């Protein structure tokens, strides 16, 4: 579901730029930054949803995902939700997009053990089994790549390497 949200939102923003001339969305890179921000608002919301809500992942589901070696799991869930929201805001502001993209890529790496643990512990999210690892790990790599690309980290490094040659 999150990959679909990322792609649909990115496409929507790019269409606003290409078809309707919205200058802010003139590039795929900026549209992807905004698409990732939309996805992050959606995923972060689960971190704050009360356990009585069962049609989507909720705070209790998120806490159950946290591996046992992580202290204060409820706090960590709230913290990661706040960091996801802060990253979303950072992505849509040109002045903070680079820092936000790098920070989010790091956050995605740090959250991967929780996703792995959720599968191994057979945790349910919104009543559904956690995303299987064969799907979740490539998704996480995609999110890391989009965050770094939207932050212009990937292209900047490629340009610097080309300039050296």
C-alpha cells in the first residue's frame, strides 16, 4: 500500500507540474520528494492511532514490531512517528530537503530491524500479517533510494564523480 501511495502521489505532483504548469512540480525529483512526504504522513499516522482503531495499523501494532533489544518501545514508536512527520516537512521545503532526505534514509535503515522482527515474530498490523521480507526489504531500499534521490544526494555524487574523470 505504501509503495502505491508513493507512486500515485509522485505522479500526481508531476502531472500538476507538467499538465497544469505548477512550477514547484517541474521536475520528477521535487515531485518524488513531495510524494515521499505524503507517504510519510500516512505511515506516521499509525504511530499515534489508539489501539481501539482496528482498520489500520495502530500504536499497539507498532509497539509489537519493536525488537526486544530496543528500550522503551512505546516511546520509540512515538519518536519515529515524529521523525517521519519532521522528515515529510523537511522534504517539501527546498532549504531542508537535502538534510531531510539524508536523515530519512538513515531512519529507514534504522527501522529495518523492526520490519524484520515483525515478520519473524508474526506480528499483525491492522489485523493483517506484516509484509513478507521478500517484499519489505526491496521496499525499504526503494524508500532509501527515493529519499536520497529527492535530496539530490545520488545525482550530486554522480556529477562529482563525472567531473573528476
